[in-house]
C-alpha cells in the first residue's frame, strides 16, 4: 500500500475500501432494477360464464322479489309462525 502526500491511498486495501464505500449505491441501483411483482388472476371460461346465464328452466320472477321486498319493508315478512318453522327445521337438523 502506498500513501502519497495528498493523502490518496493506492493498492488492494484502497480498492476494498472504495468497494465498501460504493456498496450502498450499488445496492440501491440493483434494488431499483428489481421490478415489483404484479398480482394476476386467471379464470377459466366456465368460471367467467357463472352468473351471466341462468340455468335452464329457472326464471327470475321480478314480481315475486318486489312483493317480498315490500313485505319486509312493512314488517310483515318475518312472522312468529315463520320463525317457529325455521327454528323447528334448525333443531331437527341438529338432532
């Protein structure tokens, strides 16, 4: 290793110290070169078709839905009789 009068260092140790000094810059440069992963979802044609078509024989009854919504809004849909039937079915299924 040689040290000159203007305090410059040459030799193997100088190269090592220069490499250590540049290490954070090199790490930052390589980190910026790394791309961020992107999430991707691939659906089969069958999965894409679900919900877009109705099963054969099944008809959407808008009038039935409207009447049920109206009954719920007026408070007449959930009756004690319906709740008792639902509880009986639940208890029967539990054993």
